[in-house]
C-alpha cells in the first residue's frame, strides 16, 4: 500500500513539528489492528505530504527519504487504576495548573500547551492525585469531532499521549521529554460534549527512558481507551 497524509499546522507538538500522539493516531488508523504500536523516528513535519508505505502487518511514514514513524499491530496489557469522577479530576487539574505550566517545554502543544486557546488546543493539564497518579477532565468540543458525534480517532490518540508524560516529567528540574513510542487501544468511541477523565501513572524508569500509561474513562467510570507510552529524556 502507498498512501499519503498531511498533518495540519494546528496539530503541532514542539514548535514546527507535529504532536506525537496525533501522528501515531493517523498512522494507526491505517492499520487493521485492535491495538497498534507506533514508534516515532524523526520529528513529524507539518503541512506537507508524507508517504505511508506498507500493509496490514506494518506501515512506515516517510518524508522523502527520512523515516518518520513505523506502526504495527501490538499488545497492551495494563491494570488500569480505579476511575475518578470528572469533578475530582477537574479539581486536581486546577490545583496543579501552575506547576504544569510554569516550566512547560512546549507551550503551544495542541494537547497540553498552556498557550493554546479553548476550541483550538485540547488544554489537557494533568494534576496529581496521589502516589504519582495524575488526572485531567476532558470534555471534547466540536473542533475534534468526526462528524458522527464522536472524537476522531487520531485526536483520541493525541489525548492518550501527553497525559502519560505527567507521572515521569522533570517539570523544569531536568531536560524535557519527547515521545518515542505509543501503543493504544480504542475500545469504545469518545463522545463530543460529554465529560471524560484521563488518569495516567508511571510504569518504569530506565536511565533516559520513561515508561508510563493512561486510561480514558467516561463520566460513569467505564474504561473506553488505554495507552502505554515510552518517553525519552533529551540529552543536556
């Protein structure tokens, strides 16, 4: 299969390149797999055609001769934490907003950047609950809709990306982290205009490698989606 995609400028992560989770979701959507594992190999460019090469067993995203990302069917076995209410998640996010924003390395990130306006950015600012668990309430708006009342899958992937950084981030005490790979399972659609909660927690730290996970719940506590992320601490 040879296909192409263009990542709109709105969906940036670091300045000048695409949000990792959004990019992973675009590529995963071209796989016939219940669970997809996507690895990022280079910063995904914005606003220019990128080639998708491969088949259902594996895909590559290429910018001319540069390998940007790879995707393949994966496995995701996680023991999700107990859900929390949207009200508790919102309170945690509000309480931790200043801490999250003070030393944010990518302030215009479409998912978690504090300088993005409502209706433009997702504005997901995770706040700590306890024991390195973080939570954020998310009521998706029409700007991320798929036209059928649900969030488009690539935006769900984006929402499952940045919150996983919270339990393992340096928060200004060290170099920033960048996403290296994201594995996700979307079990049920995420409804536009309804409150949801994303809970994230750490898995392991191996030198510059940081592993973490996230679970997305509806307002009744039903688990809808989950992800596992690998973050890499940039060298000083």
